[in-house]
C-alpha cells in the first residue's frame, strides 16, 4: 500500500495539492488499516487525511536543498528500469507471463 507514496520534494514543477492529498490518503490508510473506513470512522479518517496533508505541505514548503530540482520524467524512467531489473521485462520473456 505505501509503495504508492511517492517522493514529493525537490521536483520541477513542485508537487501539486492532489499529489500531497494522495500521499496523505495512502499514509492514513496504512496507519489505520482501513482502505475505506466505516461510516462511524469516516469523519475521523477524513480529518486525519486533511491533517497529514497540511503537515506534509508545511514540510515541503520548509525544506531546502542545494541540489537541482528533479525531473519527473527522468525519475519515472529510472523507476521503470529498477523494476525491469528487479522483476524482469515481460515483453522479452523475463517476467512472470513470459
């Protein structure tokens, strides 16, 4: 579940509010153990997501670095290469289906 939480700091363009909310939702899901809370827990769940998103936004706004901003497309290609090395490439017969 938490593998869906992506690094959000030091990208150009900066992380969007939607990306921060998605990461916050994944974090609250992991911590609570609920993919979707019951009606009785829905308000607490939503409040927690909002609080985590606010904290994440404050964190991202306050972090500093001397490194050049990362490029999302380059990082995506690096992740694909790592996954291909780790799990094999199904299109060339090295994966589970190949």
